[in-house]
């Protein structure tokens, strides 16, 4: 199948493109490299360097790709940044996405798969969180993703686009070739591993007074190869749907740091800091629907395995893609 992938030079997109190419699909990657890296694009894919806000470029690229499916990873995805620069999030994630949805409809694309997030729920009334929970985001990042979910629901309704929405919990881990490298790293696991590599003196813990057993935030970490697999299953299935993707188990910031210490064998110095604005205390998925309806079965459900693959990639690529 011909598949059009935005954000294919980014962290999650790079591993999905690799998975697509391994399965023999014909892939066009569309990325502005604002967050992604040219070296993260699988050489078997065609690469288009352009911005989603350039409507004509998006229309032309989708049309020229001949794609039957669009998979939309490209986004700004930092909770903290969204609290200080909301405009960037609404412009790129909503207005940019709209150009892509229009291009998909104009080119007769059949299927649209969208990377949404558990941040669309806000602090949940119950965990584990299934798809029926109300969506009440507490940061512009989550709000921008929710707004684009709404756009897609209407496009499904009115244009007959098949829409699959995945709400990711915390993407982590690496494949042999592709891993996590942000120019400014804000994510927990890579920041801890930087300390293990001797590239940083300590890791900050943002908030130690949350209503959780050890006072730090709890998240559900999910391997990017398992995320990629869920997208493959959605591509093969001719149906719309909304699915949470996580492992159903939560780990606190302190537990993640302890796991990284065990895997790397390094002592990780920590500095306790105030809470980071926009962080909900506890986000843990119920992915029962993805298991039942997609037949999705994660291959790397344990935090140990997730951290081990990340650690192996960071050791082999101490400078990331630089
Ligand atoms: N966090 C932390 N120190 C860091 C990075 C993150 O304490 O250097 C915390 C963050 O406040 C959150 C959790 O770790 O509670 C996961 O954050 P991350 O940015 O990795 O993912 P998010 O849940 O924001 O998507």
C-alpha cells in the first residue's frame, strides 16, 4: 500500500516508517524537521521537506504520493511548552492538521490514522482509563489534540473518511536503528539516561507532593515498536475507531529512575523541583479495546524491556542523530 506519513522524521514516526518499509509498503514521509531529523527517516522512504502550514505544499504532496492512507504523527507534543506558547500548539496541531485532512479528502485518501494522546482526558475520575472517560484537557497540548479529534470525527461523518484515533500514553524505548532524540529534551527516560551516560549531572524530579504513593507523577510507558504495531493493525482493518494505547501499568518518576539505575548500572543523582505546570498526577491506560478489536498484543510490555532498548540505543548513539 502507498502510505503518507507526517512526522516520519520524529521519534515515533521513524519507527513506524521502518515497520512499514519492512512490510514492503511504499512510504512518503512529510516533515518540516523542526523536531525530527533527516537521519531518522528510513532510507527506503521518499522524503518531502515541508510544513503542514503550507497548504499548497500539503495538497501537492498528498496528491503526488498516491497514498490510500495518511498517518499523522507530526505535532508539537510538550505539555510544558504548550502552557507558555499555546498559539504554537493550536496553529500547528489544529490548523496544520486541517490542511492535511483537506488534502486527504481532495486526494481521495481512504483512511486517516491520527496520533492523539491521553492528555486529551485531563486528570481522570478513575484509572485505568478507557476510551469512554470524559475528555477535559488541562493544557493546550491536550486541547489541541482533542480539537483535531473533533475535526476528524466530522470529516468521517461528512466526507466518509475512515478515521482511526490512537490516544498514546507515554511513548518510550527504541528500535535497533531509531530512538529518541529531541534537540531540547524534556522527557523523563532520555533525561535520566543522559545522566547515566555522563552527559548531565542530575535529573530533576518535577513535583514530589502529588497524591501518589511516593509523591511523584505516575505514567504508563509504552514501547514505540508496540505503538507502531497497533498502527499496522489499524491499516489492515477497514474500520474507524478510537483506541487507548498503553500497558495498563503505572510507574512513578522515582520508579522510572530506579529502573534506569538498574539497567544502566549507573547512579542517578536527582534534584527535587516544584511541579511542572500542566502535569496530571496519574495517567494509566486501559487498552482492552485495542486488544479485543485490533488484536493488538504488545511485545515489550515491561518497563525493564522498554528502558533496556532505550539504553542500548543511547549507548550506540550518544549524540543522537547529530
Ligand atoms: N519528569 C521529571 N523530570 C524530567 C522529565 C519529566 O520529573 O526531567 C516528569 C514529568 O513531570 C511527568 C513525568 O516525568 O510527571 C513524565 O514526563 P514526560 O515529559 O516524560 O512525559 P509526559 O507525561 O509529560 O508526556
